[in-house]
């Protein structure tokens, strides 16, 4: 688990205990900045009041000796259960003209997991506006005791979808870079207000973090220029062996490729002296090893930067799309074994769309006319054939990345600007299918998915091609934390438990405010475990605050330990209770993500909220 997850689930963890006669809060053992608790409220939630949220009071620190004895005799850490895994599959259906098909229903779809038909348990129709976060709660100012909350929640253009546009500037030729850079200037018109775009490169020389500022994004494109890893090559090696030919010689022991290299060595190193052929063979073998190692290093370098972008996307609060713009590159036996980007993307729910930066092209059999390769008449035919095969093989990685993650591969077309628009823009309508795999083994294995339509229409279906079963985790508590983390960095709302999210803020000065996140829990739906005359359960409440570009700002977790006598349970079943967490933040617009999980029933709830604190 990363540093951010450890921060959320370890350093900020507190415990609140619901006791027999009253609901009180045990004081935390050590103070933690930015995450503070106030007593649990047993009254039913009222309409948001405009009273300011003051700093934490010392009322939360009071406790009776009876409460202390109960804490000392409480059970050990709760045993967590892993929920039944709900697999979500986002589906886009288009006709032969590329137009999206609307008005489909649950019964129009079939879903197969490892070729076994599954029951679609949840179904939703989504548009770019579906997940707009509403401002929930009351806003207060530092010098006013009360203000009336807005009667109608404001809709906030908070981040819902993150698109990382990755330019392969290591492999791009100058003419391709200029072409795609010009085409990319038109793509920002396809973005929704809730889309956030980042610009990245495989060289790492240029980058722009996720933003909705179209002007900044347009300026960021100016930095897309070729950055070859080895720099410009000012001379021809002897013999001249391409990465593709080196792969054929070293990994496939191709006699034709080796013969071409040897013939080139005889001509360039020994002026055609056939008596030196043995030495030419040694020279060709050595040069093939050098060319293969250099090519493998460049491919590895490109892949590692793609991996770093993927890592950046893993903890973004919403849908995640990577658009990879590249002429493609080769994968050899050596590099293919380390290419697990598709696996990582599927685990992180990242869809990869790929754009062949060469557009509509014909194979180049002669190379650069300004710098023609040195070759004999005997080797010219083979060299032309190898060049064509290499250029065709370059696009294989682009197809694999797209097909393996449910994305699209745009190739052999000159309207790259339209391809970029389609790859970046959210579909006007998609269908979200959910199912719980039957008899799912917790073994971490990959499951293939297939979505089909029950009718005989020949529509194109775009959907993810698989998912990974959860890994076996020895510590159930660790499994629960991972489940919480995955839910926290999502925007899907979960309604296993009835909870309500409200926010309030108190401006302390022009540059500082305190945000209160109130979680009201309806106790009636919680499954308690009866032991020693008490109803027992733990609730884990995790909160994350993101800025308007989806960057994590702060967050915290608290555990509510309930050891309820029957009178207390009866009272809370009627009224529920509210838990309040406070965070010190700057004025601005924020996305609030709240996830609640109970330990006994392994049920979860997740809500999205928005808050705008004026400057």
C-alpha cells in the first residue's frame, strides 16, 4: 500500500466507542493534524443549519470511569470479512457508422466470465453529466453566526474523468511530432467541464499535471518535440544493423538476417575481401548484440515512463483514461517479459486508447532520403523486407495496449485530430453493468470478460476484456483496508448502508478555513453481533478531500466501535447518529469522498460531495 494509503488508513486512524448508557468519544491518544473528531450525535439529522463549525471543543475529551472500564474490557480488534466482489463493466455500443446506440436495457445484454454466463445484478445508463457532485451542506463565514444554506444544491464541475495524453517523444520523428502536435490543438473542444487532462512524455523531459485550463494545455503542447534517447546518430556503424534485425539475429537465429549483416561487414570493414569473412561474422555478431541491447534499453525506458504515468493515475478520484500517441515500438523476447502494463491498467481500471502517430502511411523501404543507408546490391532486397516487417511490427504494441484494456486503436488514417478527439472525449452515453462472480476464488487470477447483445444486431461493443480476482491476503484487516482504498479513489456511489453526507465550513481568515464532514448513519440496517449482552460492530469511516483538479489534499479515517446495550441500540435505531470530522484547508472548490464500511456485515457505502469555500 502506498504512502497515501498508509496516511489514510494508519496515521489518521482514531477510535470512537459507543458505550452502554450514553454516546461519548474517547480522546485520541496522540494529536493528528487535519483530522479531528467531535462527539457522536444521537439526534436525528436535521436540515443543514448555518451555525459555524468551531474548532474542536474539549467536550469530546470528557469520559466517566464507567466508560473507562468498558474500554479496558472491550474485545480485541474486530474480524473483518471480505465483501462479495462486484465487478463493474462499462460498455459503449456503436453502429457501423460509429454512432452510439441509446435506449438499451439490462435484458439486451449478456455477460460472460471465463465463458460462463453471469447474472447482471446492476445496470445504469451514464452520460458525462451523470456523476456531477452536488454541494451538500451549509456554508458559514467567520464573522456571521448564521447564513441560510442554498435551497437548491449547486452543481459543481468537479473532476470526474482523468485523461493522460502521453506522447512518445523518444520514438516520434520530427515530421510525426509536428503533425500530432497540430492535431492535438483541436482536441480540447471535446472535453467536458468535469474532464481533467494531463500531458506527459516518454522521455520525461516535458509534462503537465492534470488541469481543466484549456489555455495552459494548449501551451503545453508546444513542448512536444522528439527526444531520442541516444541523440542524433552522426555516422553509420559497421555493419549497420537495425533493432529489428538484431532481434532476428540474437533471439530468433535468423540465417537471412545474419547473412545480410555479415555481407555488410565484409563490404564496410574489409572492402569486399572475402578472405576476411570469418572476421566479418564475428563483427556482425558483436554489432547485433550492441544494437539489441540499445534497442531493449530504449524500449524499457519508454515502458518505465508509461508505468510512472499509470502509477500517477492509480489514485485519481474518477474514471481514468490514458491516450498513448506513438509510432509504436518493437517488443523483443527480452522486453516482452517485463511488459505488464496491460495487467497494471486493468487492476487500476485505466482504459488505454492508442493513436498511431504515423497516420496513414506506406512502408518506407528506402529509409531517409537525406541520409541513405549504406548497402550492397546483394543486401538491398533483404534490407527493404526487414524495414517493412519492422514498421508493421511497431504497431503491435499499440493494438495490444488498446485491446487488452477495452480501449480503441486508431491507425492507418490521416484524420489524427478526429482520432484524438474520440480517444479523449467521454462517450455521450455508456452502460454500466455489474455482476458478482459466482464461486469466485480469491487467487489473483485473470478472468476474461465478454459482453454480447441478446439481439442479432451487428453493433460494435467496446468494453473491458477482463479483471483480476482478489489476491489471497493473510490478514483480513489488510483486505478490508485495500477494499476501502479502492472505493475511496473512485466515484461510484455504493448504497449497501444508508448514510448521509453533509458538509459545513468555517472561515477563520482570508486564507484558512475549517471544513466539517458530517456522516449520519442509519443504525437500523447494520448487522450487529450479539456477545456478552451487547450488540457489537465496528464502522470504519474514511474521508478524502480532493481539489478541483483531483489532487489529494487531505483525508482521514476513524473507527467507531459500538458495544451497545439494548436501550442504547433501541434509541439509536430510531434516531441514528452523526459523526463529524474536521479538516483545515484553504478556500477553494473541493470534492469530498466518503466511504463507510462495517466489519460484521462487510457492507459498504460511498458518497460524493462538493464544497465551495469562497476566497
